[in-house]
C-alpha cells in the first residue's frame, strides 16, 4: 500500500522565528487532530531545517525536507547546499525539479537526473516534480512533455532506486494562479504517469509509487482531488503557510 503524503513547500518565505512558530502550530495540531497513517512533510528554507528536526522528534507522522540540492557531493559552489549537508541536519526528503527551479534557474532534465543520483546516494528521498505549462497543454503536448521529463530525469534508475522516490505532478498553469486542475484533469495525468512507470518497470512498482498533486491545492478542493484513485496527496504551496489550512488538507486522509 502506497504512502499518503501531504508535503508543504514554504518556498522563500518566513524568517527563522516565523518558521519555528508556524511549525509549532502544525505539529501540535497534527498531534491532536490527525488520526490516519498519512505523513506530513515540511520543506522549509534551509535556515529552519535543523531546528524543525529537533522539534519534530517523537512525531512519527512528520518529516522534514529541503527545497533543492546541488548535484555535486561538495566543492567550490558558493551559496549551494549539498545532499550530505541536508541529511546531516535531519531532513529525509528533497524537492527536485520544481517548476520554479526549471523556469527561473534553467534546470533541465539532464541536470535533474544528476541531482536525483546524488540525493539517492546520500540516502534521501527525492520529491521529483513534473508537469506542463499552459502553452504545452493548449498545444496538446502535455503527455509528451511529462513522458520526456520521466524518461530523461528518473527512468535511468533501477527499480530499487526508483522505489525511494515520491513524484509530484505540477500543472504549471495552476501554480500560484488560484486556478486548479479539475479532479478529472489531475486524475488523467496521474493515471498516465502510473502507466508510464508500469511500462518502464512493472505494475507492482507503479502501484507502490506515491504521486502527489501540486497545483493550488487547498482545504476546499483537496477532498475531491484526494478521492481520485491515482492521487496520493499533495505538494502544497501557499496553503502550507497557514497551519489551519495545511492540517485540514492533511486531515482529508483521516
């Protein structure tokens, strides 16, 4: 049975004390209100990670993640963070290939394949993001775009390595826009992704892969989205900055 996960991506928000305050609210709400086996992952700015990991001790439903990692193990890369550093402060996950990294920092599939290898080598779990732009969807190229991202980014992995990944489908046209893919649109893509995994590996691997939806998910639309057979949770942006909203999304799996 695959994991049900709600991952919060704080992006470049919250100073140190603001982050600790929000996390304290979240974990206390989870302790009191979350009754299922679902997992919460908080991907904070790096300044928070170690302190949040200390606060999360004893909370089995809560894990920490980073928002990016460099593809090199170490070296003269001023301003970058290595997978080893991320692991050392208590994180278990790393977001890779987020649409904002692809758009603003020029990250391509070849680079992301290298980052995936380095993250896995350091015993971390990638949350690997894929998805199409509005232009690509309107040109009816969305399936081709997603297939290429899978093939060039992560399908070089063997089945054992692949099993350590979480995937996140991001309709780029629905991120931060307030526009959400319909549950049918999201399910169609999630089902397509799972079929591609089955064709590459096997049905068992496909059925065990957690695929999150990452496009303006909120407490109102989460129940309908998460009810779809191939949607296993969400990668949450804006709503993860509000403790009540984030925990209400998590509670959909209670």
